[in-house]
């Protein structure tokens, strides 16, 4: 059960620093009870002991509030809370843990079942972590805390060799799962008419302002010889996707004058390519260069309007997208000033 879960693998310094990076999720109407920041940005930390007491990520990692209180972490406003154990155990809890370790060592319980599949340690002292996805894959506490194995896999925690496993939620979701619930507000699928595309957004690179949802893209809607841009979540960097079907030239129908006498075949003309082929190659190259110039001037968030607002960090966006930004969407630096470009 998730109510009896243990904290994600946020025990090393490297993994804790990842929470200092501001995220694009804002908890509207929730105020940090330590620094007083309104509408906190990033994960919300709710005390599991005190009533209606919340902390932002910076205050939680700065050891504000009682360290022996457990917390519930929420990554998004509507996500399931993950229970996090206290940052520091109380004296009574440490005494209880020490007595349990002494009793286990006296009873010969230092061997914790199968070996660790990461460091190959045969005898697992302490807790054993069994992957809930992979078959017969176990980790010791040191390897689990060092973020070994895939972070999007759930685990079962065994405190004793004959104990019952406690289900542990994965520390982070996979890209496919995290993008499944993302909604692109204001973007309409031009095939089925869905408003606010849910999931991955597919934007045609050749047609102006043409978008598809995942169902229509996989269903073969629109020209399959056109390349698309894949956008998992709003604000993510668009990834270029090759056409679903390669472009093939259709052969023109032959008329009577196109047939030649095989007994007297014409001599092959080993000359330079036709003028029309050279013009077509030059035109294709010009179209590609113009498209690259246009993409470099378009806003990297909406991919539709021109960039006309710059930040002090050197990045830019369109006026509509820049009005909603608090931190830079590229380097995550807080925006101190917005400069209008003419």
C-alpha cells in the first residue's frame, strides 16, 4: 500500500541537488509556512504530523521545521502523495533500530537472502530491496541509495528475511508515463478537432500551424511523407521525427513517342545533368535553408509566433509565452527583466 511507503531514493547528495532545480509545476494557493512564499514552485512537502503545514523544496532541504517529522511529497497538484520518512530519527527511534540490529546479529540474520545484483555482495546486511518489475533482481541498501538500477521501477522493501515486502513507489516516472497526462492548452488537433491535445503533440514541419494528436498521428492522418516535430510536454524541446512513409516519385505514363526501337537504341548522352534537375536541387536547398531560418526565429515554446521578448540570460520567447514565465524555459534561471525586441 502507498500509505506504508518509504521515501524515494533521495538520500545521496547528488540526488538531493536535483530538487533544487525549479520545475514548471506551480501549486496555486498553497503558501510555504517557513518562508511565506505564495504559490510555491516545484514539489510540495506536507508535514504528516502537524495539521496544514507545508514547505517548499528549498525550505525542506534547508532542514526547516522539526527534522523528526515525516512528510508527504506531491510532485503535481493532483498527484498521489509519497510518504517520506523523517530527515532525522528521534532518540527513541534510533534506540529501537539499534536494538533490532543487535537482535538480528545475535540470531544470525546478517544473511539477507539472495545476493545484490549490482555490487554482487552475497550477504545483505540490513534491508533488502527487490525490484517489482524485473524478475529476481535485488539490491542492498547502499546500491539502492546510490540510484542503481532503473529509477522508474518500483521496489519491495524487506526488513527481515521472512518479513512481508512493503511496496515502494518509483522515484521518477518514465517519459512516456509522465507525458501521457500532459495537456497542450490552446492547441487543436487539425484532424479530429480535439481541443487541448492530451499527451504527445505532433507538429508538421512543412505545413503552417498544423498539429495532430497521438491517435491521429498513429492512424495515418495527414500526409505521411511530411516530417513532424514530437513535443512530449508543453515547454519541452521539440524532437524532429522522420516521415512515416518515405517520399517516392510517381513515374509518368509513357506515350507512343516515348517508346524506342530496341534494335537501334539511341546513344547514351554522358553529359551534365539536365537543367531542371539542377534547379530542383537548388530550390530544395533554398527551401531547407529558409525553413531553418524560420525555425530559429520562432518561439521554442509555442512554435508558432516570432520571438520578440529577450531575457538577461540571453534566451528569448514570444510576448504571449514570456508573460507566463517566471524562470527561463531553457536555463531555469529566474527572470529579472524582460526586454522587448523590435
